[in-house]
C-alpha cells in the first residue's frame, strides 16, 4: 500500500493518469459523434478521430503500465529521480 501512495505522488505518473482519463473521455465523445453522423465525409472524419484517440489511449496506457512495472521492481529508483 505504501508503494502505491508514493507512486501516486509522482508528478509524471499523476499527469499520465490525467491524460489517460482525458483520452478515455475523448474516445467516448468520438464514438458518440460517430454514432450520430450521417454524412459520408463526417463518417470518415469520425473514423479517423476514433483511430487517433484509440492510439493515444493505447500509448498512455502502455506508459502508465511501464511506470507501474518499473516502480514495482524498484520503488526507490522513482523516488530518487
């Protein structure tokens, strides 16, 4: 439990979590837009938007997991940086 508290105090980790939450919200919005458009050009635009946000979400999730894994292996390393 103490390790997770220290990790949550890491500003980089906190920023990544905020970005991840925003990407999730953006993805929900992109899906909603896609479900509501009827014009073929707008459909294409929404598809590109969904794909872009999915890639961003996947990237951020990977970085969060990387930090968590690295912290789990050596919690002192993150505290020193």
